[in-house]
C-alpha cells in the first residue's frame, strides 16, 4: 500500500448524507456530493445540495481560507467542497471548522411529512452523475 497511516489519513475522505424520519418530518444532514431526494406525488424534492467547489458560497469559503478552484476542483484536485476527512484541506489553525477550505459541517434541511410521500433515496455521486433527481 505504501505511505504511513498518518499520510493516508491526511489525503483520504468521504461524504456523509443521512436522514432521520420522524412521525412529523424528514430531516437530512449532508456533507459532500452525495444526495438525498424525497419522492412526493411523483415529483422529486431535493433534501440536500451537492457540495461542489463551483457553488458560489462554497467557492467563497474556499478562497477565504486561502484555496482556489480550478476546473471545478479545490486546488485543482478535490471535486467536492465538504467532506469527512481530507485533513490536508483543514490545516488552517486560525480558522474554525466551518471556515476551513473543506469543511465537514453539514447542511441541514427539513420537510414536513405528508401522506403523499412515497420514498426517499440517498445515493452517492456515482448515481447522481448519471441521473437527475427527477429520474
């Protein structure tokens, strides 16, 4: 495999997209480019946003932390703007975690449950790169 455990930990990461369904609402927390979609009466309701470096708010945070976006990637390398891990992008000791170049802080969305809710899909970018939320 090569490389120390510390080096591997610095350079690896993953996304997290989770949903909690209560009797009254659906709550989604997302960090990364996985996506959660609710189907209601045949229509897709996006319960999360894909955290990509080209998004204006994400780009602003990346640049404020000393990074840059090149060809849709942080520092020309990483294709998402929020993640668990990827510690090499979280090394600014003077910045809180939510202002780091890459942050793990999730975006939260809620929807009240309705009788015509059909199903919920949580999938990684490998699916969403090929299909729209409505498909």
